[in-house]
C-alpha cells in the first residue's frame, strides 16, 4: 500500500488534491425599510446580494432596467457601475440618496408593504482573483434552500444588528456561498487565468501601498511593458493602470470600514501624493467622495 508523503496531515492517500482558496470576508448585512433608494452610478469594490420582500425596486446597468422580484436574488460583482431606485418614490436624478430605518421585531412589516421597500442586503469580498470578474447584474432564483436561509437571516437581523453570534455568521456565509454556486461558469474564468496575470495581481495586492508603474509591474513576470499591458487587458478587461487604481480604492474602502484612519492617513498609506489626488481618484472609481463613503449613507 502506498503511503502519502503528507501523512502528517492525516491523509493516507498519495493523490494530490488542488482546492480553490476562497477568502470570503463579510462586510455588512442589513434588513431595512427604505422610503427612498435613489442611488446613481454606484461603483464599489465589493460584492453585493440584494433581495426585496416586495415589488417596486429597480436596478439599472448599461441603460437596462431590471424590475426586482421577491422570488429572485440579485448579485452585483465588484466594480459594476449601476443605479437603484424605489419606483413608487423616485425623486433624484443624480447622486446617492437613501432614507429609511432598520427593521426590528417590533415593526409590523405588512403595514409598510405598500409605501416602503422591504430590503435585505449584504456586502462581501472573495479575495484575489475572484473580486475581479466581469461587471454585470446577475439574477438568481430564490430556491427553497435559499428562502429558508434568508428567513433565518432577516428574522435574526430584526433582533440583533451589531454583534453577531457564530451561528449567524456561519449561516450568512452558507447563504452567500450557495447563492454564488448558481452563477454560470463563464463568470469564474479567473480560475483559469494566465499565470503571469495572476502573479501580477498578487504582487499588486502585496504592494498596494506603493506607487507602481507599468514597467515595474511587467518586470515581475519578465515581460516588456507594452506586451504585458496587452495581455493584462485581454485577460482582465481592464488596463493595468485602472486595475491598480481600483485595488487601491478597494483597500481604502476597507480601511474606512475597519479603522479610524482619517482621509489624509488613508491617502498617504496608499501612496497618493495628497488628499486631493486621492479624493479625485476615489470619486472617479466609486462615484462618491471619501467623506460621503465614510458617512455610510448608501446601501
């Protein structure tokens, strides 16, 4: 009988198994009553899953309007430019304008179904390279399994909205992962991405705080700058320069969410020359100023 060289891992088999390292990072999960949901040209560096318990919500991407249905989930990959609105109360044509309140177990949802949008959402990241898929809005059928998970999550969110226990975290992760398994395989072509591009993506992640030139990036894989730029654009549907900017802004959003750093400190830590340059890039990527993003007044 052959014995695996990795017997120290408790595996007696000699067959090598290659697993995909998916690093799911939860950012937020909320259940709200929305009176206003006029959000235009939002572009953020994380995944979103949306579900509305009632009709009236709309998503707009590339001039296509998607009417949101209660029997569907809506997945929005990172860096997808989109807009949203509550059709029954549509006021603003630009900017990001949200008003509403957190749903609690003392509120009778049925009394608000006609005048408000009953809205669940969660934001998360999957790590490199899975946060760099093709931008789009994906519609997923709400299966019985997903409906059961969603009922648990929304009921718990009405009771606890800040300090989540392990069970809630595990069930939220299970809900997200099951939702993602319903996405077609074409979305996950990053798994088979050119090794040189993957190497550069990981290099950028490790040096996101530095000023990186195209020539320096190409040197990582021993290629001419122009040749690598063409390869990268072909694989990623984005230029090297714009990709680096996106990753810096993604890191900035993470710092705003999980630290008390000022805008100036974040700009300096990410290699920007000053706050004003950082703010211009941040707004060009997300559609928001850093100050508005820090305020959290969006969904």
